[in-house]
C-alpha cells in the first residue's frame, strides 16, 4: 500500500499588491504612507515637550488653555465652508491668527477665539449650513463645551484648571475620532486632519495630567 503524500501550499510572505491585496501593515514605508498624520502628531508633541517652556505647570496650563478654543473654531469654519479639503489651509490661517493675537494685549487669545467661533455659528444660523441642521447643532454644542472648558480652566486655580483644560483636549480627541468614523460627520473636516488632531489632543491631555 502506497502512502499518499500531502503538500502544503507555500505561504507567500509578500502579498502581490498588483493583484489588489493589501501590503502588510508592518512595512515601514507603507505604514508611514497610511498613518503619516499620526507620526506627524507624535513628532509635534515630542517637539513641544522637548522645548519645555518655562517649566512652570501653571504656564503650561495657560498655554494649552489659550490654544484649546482654536480646535472648535477650525471645525466650525471648515464646516461652514462645506469643503473638507480646506481644513489644512484653515489650520494655517488659524495659527496665523493665534500669532497675531499673541502679539497684542488688547484682548485675550481664548476670548477672541471663542468670539470668532460664535460669530461663525451666527453666520451659519443666518446664512444656512451645508451639512444640515443636525450637524450644525453638533458643531455649536462642541464650540460651547470646549470654549467653556478653556475659559473656566484658565479662570480657576491652575491645580484645578489643568484638569479642566486636559479634559477639553482629551474629549476633543474623542471628538476628532468620532468625526473620523461617524458617517454623518466624516465630511466636516479632512480625515487626515481628524486623525492628526485626535493624536495631538490625547497626547497633550496626557502631558497635562501626568508629565507636568
């Protein structure tokens, strides 16, 4: 009686991308291509951490509290434009506004940013909104919540303020992730921006809570 031999099909260690199969996630070049917003976010936060600032936790709370209202402002502007591809240019414009606000002492930066966001919301309420009233309501709620966390966090004692400001950054990271995944919200901002912003937000919150 002759034994029947069985042959095991060879495992292809490198799937053929030309046939439509996805390359392994662990390929560095492929991973960088897919997740460049995450790598960029991590690099940015590491750069900010290395800079260190004054080393005073109160100064860090103040700096991140001042910047927090910029996040919902970017969302409401891009939402009202109705063009997700405009998100990154809007970020550049927002950073330019922040630089301008820091160069003057007539009005505080967070108050100015919250006021601008509210003005955009009024514009949307009067002119109409490209994504419908429900999505507009979500953006309005986010503006109020994150703006309040920033302003209250800056007004109270820094020991308490750090938790309020950190909560604002952390929950805005959750906000970014929801906008990245939710079918009703994934056209508000660019997906690459939502990913980048989510990682930055969570890492800033971690820094405020555990590294100061």
